[in-house]
């Protein structure tokens, strides 16, 4: 009998906000030291918001085509239409296949401000994974909130792969941003099991210690996480707003990489 996906933790309640690292952007040793210690970096307002909001516009145009936006509402507000939540296979995936082909979405992963941060951290040439990912989180769709997990479970290859997570627009906690368990990467790779949410796997956190951190995100903010860093999504508690976000991944060119990371998301 196959295991059943479930909610492994009822709710993540962050204990504190992120420690910001903009002050260390020109100090490679300090950035590396913070990553070794905390497993993450949080950078305020470093992204090109004009290009970021173009990605938002393009994705929301797809949402409007598929009936996910409230009729008569402003496109960029991302107001959900209130129809039943899309079926993953029949309704979500057809839109997502269009999304991952968007020029703006793929080009943004190569933004000079992102590549520049990793060139500083790595001290060498950067490999940006082509497997770019975007998430559309529906309001009060609690049965699909991503559970605590490590990205290495999906990435494989070198553990020294880093995920960048960024909201496509302002994202207060109520909208369901990403929370990180500080220092959890030092526990190494942990056992995963079937769970609800994107990816379909997660870890139980009862025996893990550390501070859960999250802040109110603003458009242009970027979170960087080590592949072993435990993180989870917060529930989208808004009555009617879609939460849009991007996941891009980077490593040192020449390090081990799993072939799946060289393919588009979803194969």
C-alpha cells in the first residue's frame, strides 16, 4: 500500500524576522560565513522590480485567460475569481506548461543582480539551473500548503546548490510567504515522506531545533537557501488574493549536477 500524502505540521508560526544581509553584499567572506551559520541569506530590494513586475503581469495574464481572476478587477492585484480551486492535472498543469515557457520568467533567472550575488559567494563561474519554477498559491487553499522540506530531496547533485525564493510582488505574511528554520542545514539530509503541497514530500519537525524566521516580503526582496535548509510555506490567509513566487537554483559551474536539473520543471 502506498503512503498517503498528509499535512505533517499544522501551522508554521515564525519566531522572528529574517536577518538582513545587504550590509555584506561586497564581502564574500561574510556572506559565506552567514550561509554556513544560518543556512540562508535575506536581501532587501536588490532585484529589478520593473522586470519582476513584468513577470507578474505575464503570469496573471495567463491566470485571467484561464478564469482564475475576478472579472473587472485590476490585473496586477491578482484577485482570485472564487471559482472552485483548479484541479491539478486537468486545470493547473495546462496553465503551468504555458508559464514555464514565458520569456520574462526564464530571463529573470539570469538577472545580473542575482548572478552577481552568486559570483561573490562562489568566487567562480555560476551555473544557473534551467529548471526554473514558479508557484501560484490560492487563498485559503490550506490543503495544498507546502510542508517543511529540503530542496536537496528534489535537486540532488551537489549539496552546495542554492535556491533563491522571491515573491512576484509584495508578500506580507498573511499572503503566505516562505519561512526558514535557521541553522537546520547543519543537520544534513533528512528523511522525507509523502506530504501535501508542491513537491509532494516533507519532513517531520518535532525533533528539530532552531528559530523559524520569516518577514513581510516586498517586491525586489530575495531569499537564498542552502539545499539542506529546512523551509516551508505559510498559509495564504487572504480572502481573495493569489500569491505568486519564483524559485531559481544556482551552483558552482563544474560541480556535480543531477540531469533532471538541466530539464524544464516537470520534464
